[in-house]
C-alpha cells in the first residue's frame, strides 16, 4: 500500500505565489471555497482528485503538493 501526505506548507506557499484569492481558486478548480479555506488552515484529508484539481488551477503538477519525507510504501 502507498500513502501520500499532502504538504500544507507547500499548498500555502504555492497559493501565495500565484496571488489568487480563495474564491478565485475555488472557481478555477471546481472545489468549494470552504474546502480551500480548510486546506489553508491545514485541516482535512483531501482526496488526490481534489488536490489534482487545485494543482491544475494553479498551473502545477500534483506531485508538488506531496510531502516526500512522509511517503509510505
């Protein structure tokens, strides 16, 4: 089994780099604004599909959100 952990620090950093609001990101990614808010506070257990939508909206590939130090095989 493979477990991947989302690096919430990476999410915040990349979100800030793009200079988008939570509302803009929610619109562009088809993910709710409250979900985006939870991510920025380090809450929740996001699915890889939702993270893929967010990564695409920010013009990144999904692996940029993965915390490589915490991968489990």
